[in-house]
C-alpha cells in the first residue's frame, strides 16, 4: 500500500491545530500532514484562559489581561492583585485565524474541513489506514485529538460543565480590571455551582455558569443556573447577547490510551491535555505541541502528553475526591486557598510550574480533616466509595 502522507491528525481543534502550527514552523523538515476536521468552518465558539508568565505561548493572540481577580461566597469576598502573572484570555476566533494562516503557508500541511472520519484507524501493511468522507487515507503516524467519552472505571472523578454568554448591558456594571474567577453565592450543599465572569469593558463581559459534578451537563441543564446567576449579578438589568459558548471538561480523567503502537498517540483534553483539578488546558497543549513537533522534526514518532509529576498529580486527585464527596465545602475551600496563598504561587501551581514550596503552601492553606478522610480512598483507588452520595444525584 502506498503511503499518502507522513502524518494524519484527527481533529482540528486546539490540540490538532496547535500541533499543525508547530509542524509548519519546521519548514522543509515538516512531515507531510493532513488534518481531518468535521467542522466546515470555524466560529468564535470558546475562549482559552491562563496565567501569564514569560514562557507562556501565543501571547500575541491575547485580547484581554486582568491584574486582579476575585473569589466570592455568600458570606465573603476577596480580591487579589497579580500583576506579574495576570489572568489572560485568547478568543478562539483569533486562534483559529492564526492557525489557518500558518497552515496555509506550509506546503507540507493541509487542513481538510467538513470531513468526517467514517472508519476508525487500523494498521495494514505497516501503515495506518482510515476512510473519511473525502477518501481513503494512509500514513506512517496518527495523532488522534478527538475527545473520548470514558465509562465505568475510566470515568473522571468530576466533570466541569459550563454555559456562557458574552453580553452587553445597558448600564455600566462591571469592573474591567478584575476578573471574577469564582462567585459561589448561588452554590448549594449538593451542587458546586459558581459564576465565572470576564469583564471586557464596563458594559460588556463573558458570563458563565460553571458546575463541578460527577455527571456532565448539557446546555439545557445549565440554562436555568445561568439565568439565575445573570439575574443576581445584574440585578434584573437589561442586556443583549453577543454570542454563546458551552463546554465539558474532564477533571481527574485517566489519560486515554494509545492504540498499542508507537506510531499512534492520543492528545487533547481527554488524553492529558487539561490540568485535572482546574481544567486549564491551553498552555499544556502548547507545550505538548512544541515537544511533539520537535521530536518529529528529528525524524522520530509523535509524542503523547507527558505525565504529571507525582506530587501535583496526587494533590489534584485528593482535592477532586474531597470535592466529589463533600461538595458543600467547595466555596470555603477555594476561598481559603486564594486568601492564604500568594497569588504568584497560585499562578505557578495552576500553570504546572509549581515548586515544592508552592505545593506546601497550597496544602497548608486547606483544612486537614476532610482530606484525611479521603486519603484512604485515594490510596486504595476506589472512586465510588466516598462519592456515592453525590454520584447518585440523578439527572
């Protein structure tokens, strides 16, 4: 069988496009690549946020930065100043445009939009083969960035589901210098619900209802919480909707396995692309894309995401178990964390740049008792033991 290309990238989302952009920068060393994407066009359907630092990728695409952020509960509110590591946002339309322009200038790389995969990849004659709506494709390597829905023992500890609207209000009601990262004022003992608000101007902001839950939520399930949060935050004021976005992120997801061959790897949100305890993914994906492209530029096979270091991985798993077992504690846990830990430490810890001293500060900021209760479960790896009460909260 004749080899069509060197590499097939399945999925042209953040991970697939990020890798393609990195490969394009290899010039003549770039492997001949096709990206198969089911969307026929890209729209402004999401935003990516991260904590700024000198090594952060694609900062030229950042549209907004906030030097202050707030955390609120029904009883308290704190505001922290973080000018050295500002909270930053990249809108998807800017990213998609940059990716398509970069790929268009690379002769070895082709983006095939509106092209659904119709058969899963299989190995034949030493090559990976598959069918799509636009033909039959074969390649030496495959990078699969499509999401994988986990079931049974591979189910995430929690799902982060969100529904957001970019709105414009008739009166000024936002502080454009302060991002509201978590507002728990409508959270209940049985549900971790918070408002996430990124202000772009005094009368314009992205407002999201975010839920941490053992089950993923669809937009209809999030519509009522979002309306309640908007009503509370705006006090009944009038507004117009500019656009909407919805997402579901795995939290504590065991990375999806490859297909048992060094020539095929998985990448993206369900393969280690997102920080388990936060859902932050953009910078992790950029680091992976850089390392994967560098390996291929040297003639090697593509790389999957690097495993998290043992201490942050264990801390994330234990924290998520506590949230699943005791959702009523979430507002005070996050308030205590952001109140007691220096913002620069938090930014490093959440950006996978945490030092041992940062990890120690995070541990010291949280109450000991609930974590000790969950520690035996974490050590045994029995996900259902303590979380059954919230896990049975049927939808």
